[in-house]
């Protein structure tokens, strides 16, 4: 579709950008390397650094432009896949159109007193986890990030990816509301509010600004803020005033519980830095690994060394003794 054509255009422009005649550069580099007895990576770097500054800077600029064009095509593809997956998930999620609370919701009990001073408990249910299609889209994007290894060494690239993904989530949910024609219930609006806030918090590294606090957006996204305002208008104002603080507490709690699984994303900028916050114990089915259809491989999880490697290490240490 549009994303594929955009990627193709970027590929063409990236190839066109590499129109600099580098014969002089190669000849000069070869001449310097011929004078080195044992060429190595360090000697190659010295050779390149010995070239005239204008020529080297021009070559670096051309190569950087090619890299940026290739990465922009990569971001287009990842965001296009995420938008398609979110669109399918939103359209097929009947919970957004149901007046009944999902099984993944928790009951909240608020204690207060009536006009006569008697204790009264008010009970209501709120989302405790994001929708499965939101988790799936985040995991799928993270899996693509792991596959493009060169991205890991460039913080600017990762920020760009998070920024575009955040906009993709907001755009996908906004389009869903446009075509749903008022079919979203109050329960559905609450779930979408949770989904929007969670996705924006996980992808907070794509936006500049101070670390968010409990109850704040956690992301300086005007469109994200506008989408939350639009969703809140689907609720009774009095009900929303009651639900809001408890809904955001649930979201922050889940954000802390799954922070390690989205470590590559959240490490760029944490939306909630309260290290003393304890994850809420939920009675709902909120195992994120069970929610997702496809979970990427996490190279940074604290998994113990396999026994085969431990045996080899023990043998090596024994020989050293």
C-alpha cells in the first residue's frame, strides 16, 4: 500500500544519494593501506582519517544520508504492519462494543460516608491490562527492532521509531472511532483509554519532555492528549471523574510490571520513574505473556546460564588451577 510505495521511494532516493564518485577515495585509501605491513581495522581507520577533511566529510555525509533513508524505509514498514494489525484487532474486538466488563477487569471498592455519616462502599470495575492486540503490536515492533541489529547502536534511530509508532497507535484508534459510528460503549471507551495511555507510556522515548507523573500523560503528544479527551467524552462526566484516578493507577501498575519485557523501548525514557511503586496484585488474568500471540526473544532477561555452558566454564577453571 502507501507504506510500501513510500519505502520504495526512499530506497530509490537512497540509491540516488550514493551518486558521489568515490574512485578518488578508494585510490587514496589503497595507497595508504599499501604502506601498512599488516592491514587491520585500526590501520584502515587511520588510512581513512588521513584523507583530506573535505573529501572525508563529503563521503560521510553521503553515507549518512543513505543510512537515514534505509532506516526511514524500515520505520515505514514497521509502522505499516502495526497499523494493519491494530486495525484488525480493533474491528474484531467485541469487548469494545459490549456493555459488560471484560474478564481482565478488576473490581474497585471506594469507601465513603452517606449524608447520615454511615459508611458506604461504592464498587465498579476498571481495566487492569491493555487489549491483546495492543500488546501484540508492541511485541511485533520490538521483534523487528531486534532483527535490525544496527538500530541498537543508534539512540536517535530508536527515538524516531518510538515516535512514529506512538503516532501510529493514536492514528489507528482515531480511525477506528471514526468508522465505529458510536458503537463503542462506555466500557469500550475505558479500555481504549487504558490502551492509549499504556502505548504512549511504553513509547515515551519518542517525545521530548520531563518524566511524567502519576495521572499525567507521560508523553508530550498533543494528538495523544486529544484522543484521550475524545474518549473521555464518551463517558458520563461524573462517572469519569470517579474512574479516572483509579484507571491511571491501574495503568501505571501494569507499566511497572511489564517494564522489563519492553526494556528496549522504555529505557530510552521512562514515563514513570517511581521506583518505590509496588505493582498492584490483581485478581484478573493479566499475564502479559499469555495475552500475546507472539512474544519476541528477550536477550536481556535474567535467565541463568545453561548447564552445558556452566560445565565448560567449570572445566576451564579447573585447568587454570
